[in-house]
C-alpha cells in the first residue's frame, strides 16, 4: 500500500487506534527495555551506577531533542507535501533532513568527547569518585554513537510517515530484544558493570539505525525513500521551528533532570538521585501510550491538513479526545496499582531508594490525569505546522512551570515539594492547552 493510501483514507475511532497501535506498542516496548536496562544496573552493579545513568541523562536527552526536532518537524512537512501530491519534493526533503541529522550527531560526538570531564562535573557527577567514574564510562560510549542515536530516533517518525508503523515496531523490537539479551550477557554473566550496560544500549540503538538506512536506500517502491538530497535551508529551518516543541520538551527535560538531581543530592544524597531515576523509568512506561498515540496519528493529521480534508481532521480530533480522556483515567488507575510493583522490580524493597521512590510516587502519580491531553495537544499543533504554539505549550509545561515549582515548593514542603512540581506543572499546562485549542479552533477547523 502506498503512503497516500495508508494515511489518506477515512479513519474511524477503531481504525485510527489500529493505525496508531504499532507506534503505541513501540513506545511501550522502548519503555520496558529501558526499565530492564535500569533493572540490570541496579541489581547487578549498584545504585550508584543507576544514579550515574541519571546524571548523564541530560546529555542523552539533548541528543534526543535534536533528533525529535528534525524527526517530528520534518515529518509534518513531508506528510503535508505528500498530501499535496508533491512526492518527489517530499523525498528530496526527507533525504536532506536525515543527512542533516547525521551531521548534527557527528558534531555532538566531537564536542561531547572533547568536553566530557568538565561537562560531567557540571552535571553533578563529581559528588563522589565512584559516581564520576561510572558516569564517565557510560557517557563516553553513548557520545560516540550520537549520529546513530539521532538517525534511529528520526526513523521512528519517518517510518510512520512512510505508512510503515508496523515495520518501525518490528525494527525497534529487534533492537530492544538485542539490548536486553546483551544486558544479561554483559552485566549478569560477564560482570562488565556499567560499561556492559552502555555497550548493550549502543548496539541496541545501532541495529535499528542501520536497518532503517538500508530500507530507505533499497526500497524504491515505497513513496518515501532516499533520493538525491534537495538542499533547502528553508526546509531545514522550518523543520527546526515546526519540531521546536519536541526539542523544547527534551531540552527542558535535561534542565529539569539536572535540577531534580541537584535538589535530591542536597536533600537525600545519591539515594535520592537513584529514586528519581527509578521514577523516570516508571513515568516513561506509564506515559508511553500517550506518546505513542500522539506520534502515531500526527502524520495522518498533517496529511489531511495538506489535502484540506476538514471533515477528517474534525473526526480525528473528536476521536482522539475520547481516546486520550479514557486512557488518562486508565493510566492513573494503573499507576496506583502498578507503581509500587514497578519500583520494587527496579530496586529491592528493603532499600532506602525504594522507600524514597514509593513515597514520592504517591504524589507524582496525579500528573497522569493531565499528561495525556497535554502531550496530544502539543503534538497536534506540530502536525498542523504551528511550531510556535506547540513550542509554547512545551516550554511552559516542561520547563517554566516545573522549575517554578522546584524553586518554591521544596522550601515550603521539603522533599514532598520536589515530587509535587510535576503534577502541578501538568495541571497548569492543561489550562494553557485548553486556551490554545479554543483560540485556534476556527483556524484549523478541528472543532
């Protein structure tokens, strides 16, 4: 089936969910194998090693920010052009955007490796010699494959735009299973410690990236494949602007993680940082449905926006609100039931880290009631090529509101104030999203 037939057909509530299902499954699986990564490090190395992963997380998130910016922003442009039947132009732009991402990845590798020691000191790795050593080992390996991280994450978007969400899921599954198997081999069997975790993660990322490169190179029957790149600075700039909300979200996540780490080091030491790491793993798992659904249907919205199919956009918007609303209640319920269990899987029940994480989760879990609509609304405006609104929502939600909470609440409530910052930010963000949806309803005709 061609791309235009795959994403241009009429979508009902059921078929919309079915189309997004592979992307949802992919996001859930990514979160699961990321948790398995953390499980092996926490159980077979130690909790300081788990903290080291979180200390490096702001850098890793920055790399993802660049990939998501180009991947989501570029996908919206490409899907819109396909909706306008400009397929050759879409292919040239696609090739150029992928090459641009690879070049950015190479620059991150060079700068990162040159500045790694002062960078890790800045991030708080110098709190202990062991923490710095673990973070240094882990960081060097992942920085070395930055171009492949960027390419692999961009392909997650482009496979969906190409009408191949199932293939994207299968490729991610291959990489994830490989990562898990190598985690067991390198950490549990060969006792390679955090170095083994980093190498397993690197190989798990490299495999999907290389498969994607081969696929888009040799499959000329698909309407989206590599051609001679069309160098266009305006397309690059528009991709950056259009995908700026996803970049803002991830850069904000880097800053917020850094702030969380500093506060936890101050209040509870390395155990507090380990508890935040566990919480991030659990949050990634429980929010993977929202991320997968929003990313999965974004190309459909972009395509129909490009073809000016107002009726279809209204139907997608209405059905999406229903799906997100129901799933938000379900995810909140699951968080109450599964939260302590998921934390217990990551760290032993008798540890201080377990107690810190479970105490915090009782407050943190309320954020799941609002998070789904916030994620969907931001992705909606990206798909509609309105990067400014999308970026504004992301900036307020993931940075301004959270940092404001972290600056004020801990002084009023202690550690509980740290955990309350995210739920408060999500609640304030849903008000912002409602305002933007109302103000733009007559421009995009989704309601």
